[in-house]
C-alpha cells in the first residue's frame, strides 16, 4: 500500500473487514490484517479519528480472542 494511494482502498477494505467480522472465523489473522490495512489506509486518507476507532476495536478483539501472528 503506497502512501498517497492507500486512501483509495478505504471503501473496499471496510467491506472486507466488515465481512470478516460477520463471519467471526476462528482464524483471526485475516481479520487482524485487514483491520490493520484499513487503519493504514484511513491514516493515509486523513481519517485519523475513524482509524483510531478501528485500532481500538482491533486491540479489544486481540485482548479477548488472542494475539495475532503477523
């Protein structure tokens, strides 16, 4: 994800992240990755408040369900 271009992926990454959240799969690494990509894209798109909310959600999920391996 190139700086300056990542913000173009926000909508797509939000959809993927939401779908993975709905699935609530046991393999959380995919979910963590896409949430991380979404945070980076939002920071690139100057949406820092929204990025912080997603980052907080990522921390909460990792505390409840376990850490990530990437």
